[in-house]
């Protein structure tokens, strides 16, 4: 049996959120457990994160944020459809609600996305090789078109399309969260044509919803990867190579008031679940599993 050569991009999201998140992500990278990071440019420790990426040569892309904290575009900080009455972004669900009611101005969405790309460039000295959306806002209706236009304008080749094989069989995910995930999946299916039309690419398979936080374990990652490899083989039996992105959120728990994107750190960020991800990802039995499956860790610029 010819073994598939699999490239695995393990992306640590939310780099720049707080100093303890940055430290956890760096520790994970140095341990060889993640191979790529996604920067929140409106995070309170974004400048520090960019310095760390440069110091340790960590491949870095942009985690575009329209839902948590404050915009980076000066014009939009005071009076914009992207803000709630407290002057912050609408939140993970609030953004979706405002969008479905037709309350969001898409030219402001575009303005903010471009401002974030520009700030990323300013902080890192280069354009992001990949760009995805915090809380998966980039695959939402209307937003997906604007997002694709921005990527095409800047020549950013890669993104993330969060369609996870086997998600429906994950009976450990609570129903409310599963509803959210299935919404993300449906939005993602509807985004494929849009991104394709704009010449944007993404890895063959995405993993990360079923393995988040408390649900992460060596065995949950192993089985997600194994089902991804099976699917790769089934999708393209003639092919000898495939790519997978595993989205992860390692870090040491935030200690308020430090952290966040303008409003302080959220509950997930302060919880033990980030540390749990970090401790799971650096386990040597995970690394040896990759080796046994002919899986090579890499970043988007290696594709």
C-alpha cells in the first residue's frame, strides 16, 4: 500500500491576544507541536507577538477579527455599523444577528479588513501568506465576498474553509455548540464557489472544531487525522499528497484585566482549556503518530 504524503499545518489561533497566550504559542512552536500561527492584530499583545514571530522564525498569517473587541481602522472606531452601543464589535453571535438583519455596512467590513492587512504588514514587515476569520466570520453571507475581494487585492493566496469530516458523528459536542458548528459548516459550503472564483486556495481538509478545548486529547486528534487521511485517499485515489490544517488554541490562561482585543479577555481565554490544549499538543506520542502516518508539519508558505 502506497502511503500518502500528508502535509499538516497546525495553526495556533489568536496569537497577540495576551502575553500569556503568546508565551504558550511560542512554547508550543519551539516544542515542534504547532507549525504556523494566526495573528489578531487588534489583540492587546499583537506587537509583542509579531516580535516573537520574528525572533523565533514562526510562520505567521492574519486572523481577521470583526467580532471581538475594537476595530483597528481609525475612522470606524467611533461611528460604524460594526459597533454595538458600547462601542465594541457585536460579538460572535451578535455579529451574525446584525448581519442577518441587514445592519452591517459591507464597505465598512472591507475597510476594516484592509486596515487589518495593513497593520499586519506594519507589524511583521510582510503581507500575510494566509488569512482566515476569528470565530469563522469570513465564511458568512456577504462577508465572504468582501473577504475574497480583499485577499485577491493583496495577493493573499490561502485561507481556511472550516468543513470538518466526521463532525456529525462527534456525540461529545453539546447541542448548542453543535448548532453553531453546523451553521459554520453550512456557511462554508456556500463559500467554496466564491473563494474559488477569486482564485483563493485552502488545505484539502480542515480539522479543529471537534478537538477544541476540553475535547482535545491525543486520541481525538489521532482519530480526526486518521479520518482526514482516509478522506484524502478516497477523494483523490491517484494523488500521492494531501494537505490538512488543524486549528488549535494553546496558551496559558489569561489573567484579567490583561489581554483581549479591547474589552479584556473572554471566558475561554481565562479557562484551563487553553493550557489543556498546550499540554496535549506537546505530548511526544502525538509527534510519533505523525511520523508513523508519514505526516510532515509545515506552514502555508511551504505549500
